[in-house]
C-alpha cells in the first residue's frame, strides 16, 4: 500500500468513526490526515480540493480555523 492510499484509508476510517459516534477526536484525526493528503504533490487538483473542503468542514465543526 502506498503512502497516499494509507492516508486515504486512515482518513475514511476516522470519518466513519466520527459519523457513527460523533467522536471529536476522530474528526480531528480525519482533518489532520486530509490536510496531509491535500499537501501531496502527486494528488490531482479535484481530489486536493475535496480534501481541503472536508478538512475545513471538520475543523469548522470543531471551532478550529485552518491556517
């Protein structure tokens, strides 16, 4: 498994955990992983945009500004 695949799998796992339980720590971890993904040079523009938007949404729900 390459590093991007591992990041995607981890982010999806944490998103599911947050969705099913409302766990704030899972939301934080998902946002952190999505932010790392959005910084990958080999990620296409559309996928990068999806990662950034989901990260922003998660952080807004936690009352955290992305910087």
